[in-house]
C-alpha cells in the first residue's frame, strides 16, 4: 500500500509541472448500506488544482476490520479412513475490511481552491479492495479442515459516485470536511470466504465521510 501512495504523489507531481500541489491526511468513516456498524479509518490525499475553481484529487482510505458472529460447523478429517472421528464440531468467525482509492474532479464555489471559506462538489470513481479472513476455534489442522472454506479471500470492486464538502484556508494550511455517495458497478470475489464476507459486511451502496488537513507543497 505504501507503493500506491508513492505512485499517487509521483503521478500528480509529474502532471502538476510548476503548478501547486497539495497533500493532506485525516480521519475517514465508511457506512455501507445494510451493515449496522460503520468502518472507521484514516486517509491520505493528493490534490492538484487546474485553476482556482477546479482540481483533480486522489485519496487512499484505510479502514479497520469488522468481525462476524461465531458460526458453528464441522471440520472433516483430511485422511477420512485413518482418522477417528471423521468429523469434529468447530466454530469460526469472518473478519472483513475495506481499503479504497478515490479519484475525481472537484469544482469550487464561493472562494476558490486556496483562499478563505468555500464549498466544493464533483464526481469520482472508487476502487475498492476487501480482505476476508477466517478465524476458527482451536483444532488439529494437520488432521482436519473445514471443507470448502479457505483461510482468506479478497474482493475487488469499482464504484462511481458524487461528493461534496466545505473547506477553510488558514495561513498554516487548509481544513476540510466532505462526504460522498457511491454505487457499486462491479465486483469480483476470489473464493467462498470472500463472498461470505461481502454478503455479511459489504454492499452496493456506500457513504463516506472525511475530515482532514491539507498543505500546499509547491
């Protein structure tokens, strides 16, 4: 993920040439429609103004994981002929997290990009990475396995959305607060573990909120 952040900064810096470019960071929250609890996390931001009224931005959000309720099932013997008993009762829990990359364009209203108080809005795309992991109760994994359930899996998705926010510039930098609505356009799971995790903790409609600080570099 450090490589992703470095690539963002490099790409924006190359495109910016001699224009100003800003970097920022702050707190993030993601609410997935249908999932009771929100995801909390942090973000880093790179923003490049085309002029005083428009800009392009990229943001990476890192959200914590959520854990599902215990599921009771059975683990099957790997060597069914020579292992007794052939099945044992076990339980497992699935954890699921979000990492998102936002790319979009902003339009500033009122005061411009780098002066005073103003509002902004625009369109954006979101690339979403989810990791699902299974945490099982203690049993001899050299003799037994939960059939059909992989230890971990991943989901890759793409969403599109609208965003809006407010900012205020100070001599020492800019404070911003924004929110966005996203709708999932497509997604792909790597295995049943990832699919189960998405069914419990994922969804088609996402609301994101961020608050942070950005500083113009050059």
